[in-house]
C-alpha cells in the first residue's frame, strides 16, 4: 500500500512517499520537491554477527544523467565509477546517520540513494539526506533517528534555507547542516570570511527546519513503519573482567600519558601483551579475545576523558587550549612552482603548488551541467604517514579531506581576471596525528604564496574536540588542536578554517545526540584564538606572495578585445590565430566575452603575441608604424599586410626620395618591412609609406641603398 506525507516549503510541496517503488528493500522512500526527485533504499544482510565493534554501513549515493536529460560524455555512454561529488554526498549522508545505528545489530547495512530527476534549480543532495533517513526510519532496521539535513546560505545579507543553485552561486556562505530533533550532529561548508556570530545564527535557523523534516518522517513511520528487528545480544561475557581491569588500569594509565604518539602506542601494546600472556589460555577463544580488546579500548576511553574533565590534562601533557609546536618552511623543492612544509606536532603536510594554463582547467560533466574550475586541491594520505603498511590510492577519506581544504582556501584564491593561471595544490601528508586536512590548509596557503599566487589573505585551520560527561547538563571541555586519540575517543571533531577576519571553511561531526549553543559558542571562540595563533606563526615565515612567479611556470598575458573583433583574430578556419601561435611560439585562447589569454614559455614571446593581438583587434591608426609583410608587388607599388586581413598600398613614390626604376629594386614578396600609415581614403583604402624612406622630420630619405636594407633585414 502506498503512503505519502507532504510539507509546504516556499510555496512548493515536499513529498515523501513509500509503498510504490522498490518494495523488496527493507525500506524505500521516494522524495520529491519541485522537479527534483530521489529514491533511497536500505537493505540489511540476513545474518548477524555477535560482538561487532563498528557499524558495517555503506552509503552509495549516485546520480543518473537521464535525471537532467543528458547522456554521459566520453566514449563510455553509461554511468561508471562514482564521481567526487557523489562520494562527497555519500559522506554527507553517512556521517550524521552512522552514530545512530546500534553496533549490536550486527548486520551489514547498505543505503543507496539515487537521483532520478533534477530540475537544475533545486539541488537534490538535501533530498537524498532526507530520503535516506526516512527509508531507514520506516524500515525494520533499528535506528535512533530520524535525521534531516538542510542547506543554509547567506544571500544579499539574508539567511536562506534550502536555496536554489542561483542563490548558492551568489552567496557569501554555504553550509549543510544535519541533525535530529534534539540537536545538530553535522555541519560542513564554506564561506567568505563570515563571523562566528553569523555561523551560530545559521545553525539555529537550520535546526528549526530540521525539526520540521524529522516530524514529517515521524508521520510517515506512523503510516508505514515496520516493526524493528531485534539486536544481537551477547550470549557470553569476558571472564576475569574485574581482575584484569583492576590490575591493568594503573599500568595503562601511565602508558596513555607518554609524550609521543609511537611511545604511547608501544606502551599500551606492552601493557596489553603482559595481560594477554597471563590470560593466554582464556584468550585462545576468539570471542574472549574480542572482549579482551574491547575492555582495553574502554579503559583508554575512561582514562583520557576523566583526565581531561577532572585535571584539564591531555595525553601529551598540554592544556585545553595549547597548540602544538609549529614550524613552517617554503621553497624546499627546487623545480616546483611553489612548495611548503607545514609541521604541527606530529602532523606534517608537504604542499606543492603548480601553475598551469586554461588548458589545464578541471572540466566537470555532471547533471548540474558542464563547468570548469581553475583551482584544484588534491589530498594524499599514504600509509607511511601513520607508520603503517597499507594500500595507496584515492579513497573517500582523501576526497573528503581534500574537498574541505579546497573549500577553506577557495574564497581567498584570486579571480581568473586578476590571476589568469590554473592553480593546483597537492597536499602530501608525511605524518599524521590529528587534523591533516587543516595542516593542508596552512601548507596550501604557504605554497601558493611561495608560487606568487596573489591570494587575498592567508588562511589557517584548526581542529577542535569535545569531552562531555554522560549526564545531561554535565561538565564539558573543549580541546584545541586535537590529537588522533582525542578525535577517536572524544565526542566531537570540529574543524574551522579562516583568515584573521572570518571563517572560510567549516566541518563538524558530533558523536553524541547534540551540542548546546553554549558549547558551540565556546568552541567557535576558542577556535578563533587558535586560528589567529597559527596565522601569526605562518606570517613570520611568509605573509605575502612572491614578487615573481617561478621561471619554470608558464607566462600568461590576458587582455580584452571588442567582441566583434574575435572573428578577425581567429580568422577563417582559425587561420589567423594559428599563424600567431606559430610565429610567436605561444598558445592563444579566446572567450566569447572578448577575453584573450596568451600562454608563452617566456615573457618576451607572450608580450610580442599580445602586441600582435592588440594590433588585430584595433582599427588601423594614422601615423602609426606597423611591422608589415609584402604580399604582392605591382608596377606601381607594393601591397603590404599590416594586420591580418588588412592590406595597404606603398606607392612606388613612397619607397625612396629618389626615383627608382621598379619596385623589385627595393622589395621582395614575403619581405617584412616597417611601414607607416599615412592616410585612409574615403573608400577605406590604406596608403602606406616605407619607414626607411622617411627621415626623423618626416621628409623622404635617400634610398640609394635599398637592396642593402633588404639584405640587412633578411630579404624576407
């Protein structure tokens, strides 16, 4: 039986429907708003496993090109591997929902939200979050939801909830907020130096709409909800648990506070091995071994949290607001266009900037339409960065962390008009113990400055953490510059990037039900103080862009010409522009708005080509000297091309002050000569004079040696 609930938003119906499509899934919801539609399905495996210490959840958001009436580009005319955007939306769905599943359910869970229709006005990603939560909520899979997501933008000074693509394009802030009816659990977005107060106001506005979306899902569950499947209750317990805990806890406490990450790891491992040897016979049972490992995890969790809440002492000895030692270096790679090494404690990012041309821009072909980007940031997290063996490649982590760093820097990257280069920043994580994405922001800033990119202001980032008491309204501690252990065992991972004047990037994941406005305000204020400290250290290393870009970077000249001159520049079949490229060893790109960009290997070639383009785009000017080419020789003179497609006549009388017998005594076809435009007659014909035949006062010179002149000029 089909069931449907609706909610009016901005004069349009938001519809959640179930029972008509994909009925064999554990749960399915078809969500529609205006011309955008998403179907979300969820299934769980039939077998459950006892004692899982994680939620085996996968989210595979996908967009069908037919949703926008398009056929995929390229040779393969079907959707293939996930695009970066699909992976990023999958993460937006996964992060707020994962903490609300029960580990003791013990079954694999797969969520597949699919965009089936898009009007290219209303983004479908928010619908995907809503439909995914609703599908799980009405299913038989245990879930402590529902959750909902909204997008908030600041457009013309006003906060707009769930804006259109056009409004997003004009906005000074764009964040996606997800949460339950009780609080916010995830935030991600970018901004153009907005204040902490505006961010808090946006979060409050978002949560009001989230409550409405959660209520809508509750109504659908009342109509079509299934009875939830049982959790997998452990049928066994750890033997000698109290004895192991009593003896191991004080030893583990000492190991947890060793100063360095690897020392702590080895210390904890040694304590664990000591007790594993004592209880070796018991731990031959795999189930007992799992519970033994879980006990040590729980003890480390208690040790870290109680130390922070009771003594304001962190595992590496820092205070709550202390930031680890920072070092910055630039120019460590000789042949790259810009490089920087940013180190904060045991986290280190080697960032490299490469400058390219318009031909290096990233081209996106998706359901939103084709577009190009001239700023890219790629993040790599090799296994050696944490001292481990593993696979290399680009996974969801790399794409997600790289996107956050890109968003944080993008608002400060100069426009294409101000700096006509394609900019690629690559962050290679060399060491990691806490917030390598924020290290990528700091290192990326320095690498671009070193490359001579005129960024508007330096950007720095910091990761914040949170420890709370389990009781409602209990104590809490906000941590600056968190370590990997504090991220893993804490209640919040909260990353804030920005300049001295405001926030540019923002990401928050909360593992508890929600955070209060008081905690949010304190976290944002503390993050600002930390960000300003990091910026002060970076500025001592490099605060302004290098005056000259690398000698190894391409040389780019950009100019504008009248739109009606584009055809003359390009010429029939591209003849003119090809000739210029060949003559000056450059590449030339033209835009419909009249922008012409010239790419040369050196400044001289690029500037010479620029002068030639300006000559073509300009109307002939009387008294101006042109570098012309002799095209045809007649008895009465020579026709000389001064601009592509524009020829004038040098009469035989204008070749010399003395009378000459024939034109060929002075000129040859194909010869390049300087000529001056004397006049444009009523019929638009150009009358020229050979410049060597004019003295500085404007009188004709003695041309007794015209052939010598021709020989001196190469006889071309």
